[in-house]
């Protein structure tokens, strides 16, 4: 698609926030809608820690999806406060909110997130993971219950994993976007740099490979990112809170860190479309998750 097409009459463009409690499928949904992996995913809560824009431009619309961390309602350290600030800031100039909950689950935490959404902004309730329902007949009563809970603009049940009803969701969103020229270049997929995306992909592989052993206080810092011809040379430090966590991340004989790095490098090469040379090591920064200065150095808002 070219710029002329994007500037056609009645073209719509706007920001679409994807919000909800941790681990309800927000990042998976954005990746499916954009058609590329711009936000990392795992089964662990708090995988997403930053605001990430995923951009999709069609002949009629430019959707700027804003993936946000899940609202942190229990933990109160500096990292959690930073994540909640990220969500609040992201909601300030939004055209429509996609409020994501799991199918047939309505919890006190969901109610609290709903209460924090900005008044006057259209809210579309997205009921995710409907493919996991053993009794499909239970979905309609649940949708009726949710309609009575709040005046949602629309209620759309979906399955991101199976691409079910995502076209309908896109049509619903488009109706709420203002007429506007494109906000970003039509070929953009995200507003984030390759440096940021490299750190996120490495952090995702840590989440996925460490499983239940994963220390909460873990982060990734890209110390050098260089383009050498067509090769990206990336030097990344894995930040942990304690010496004991360092041993967990490295693994016996360094095998775990090697596996994590190999998996991350392959994803980087797919996303960046070129060869990646990745070097990783582990650094201990005690108390970093409750240190405002350390958080800012790691890119937390």
C-alpha cells in the first residue's frame, strides 16, 4: 500500500489501547491483529512491562494498538508503580479501549481494572480464549451478564490462537476511530527500536525457559547494539536481584543461558530479517526492581 492510498477520503486512524489484568492474552491478541511479533508473550504474569505500539495499516484504516502491562493490583514496589503509570499514561489519548477478560471469568480484579478506565472513551469488551470453553453454550449467558455489568460499546468473543472473530473485532474498532490521515508510515509495524525489541525477545525466552524457577527480579539491558554490514551485533546483560538467581539463569555448565540466547537470536533474525550475533551474560543488581533510578536506566517510564 502507498501513501496515496492511505490518504484516501474517509480514511480513519487512531489509538486503540489493549488493557486488562495480567495474563489474559493482551499481547497475543496484539500480535495477531498486527500480523507480526511486536510484543512478547508467555504464560507468566507481568510478561509485558512497557507500553508498546503495534501498527496495522489497511486501505481504509490505520490501527495503532497500544499493548500495556496488566494493572498491578497487589504488588507495590517501584517496578509495579512504574507499570501502572505506563497503563495510565497510555490511556490518556486513546480513541477506543479493548478491555480483555477471559471467557466465563469475571473477577474482582477485572472489576477494579474496569473502574480505572477513562470516562467517555468507548470500551469494547473482548472475551478471550473462547476456544478453551468445554461448554460453548455457556458463552451467551456470560455475555448477557457482562452487558448488565457495564455499558460496553460492543462485546466481542474471540480466540487469538485460532484467529476466531478477529475480523469482526477489527470492524468494530474501525467504527470508533476518527477520520484522520495516517499517524505513522504505512509500512511501520511498531514505534519501538530494534534495540528495545531485542531486549524484549531475550526477556521472553528467559520467561519461557526458566518456568517456575524464574526470579521475579529479572530484566534485560542491551549494552551495545551495532550494525556491522548486514549483521547486527548485540551485547545483552541479564539483570538479576541476587547471586543465587545468577546461577539459575546460567544453568549447569552454562547450558540454560546458551539455550535462551539461541532461541532469542532466532526470533531476532526472523523479526529483523537479517543475521544476528548475540552475546549474553548475567549481572547482579540487588534491589533494582525497587530503585527508581535503576528502573529509568532500564527504560521504565
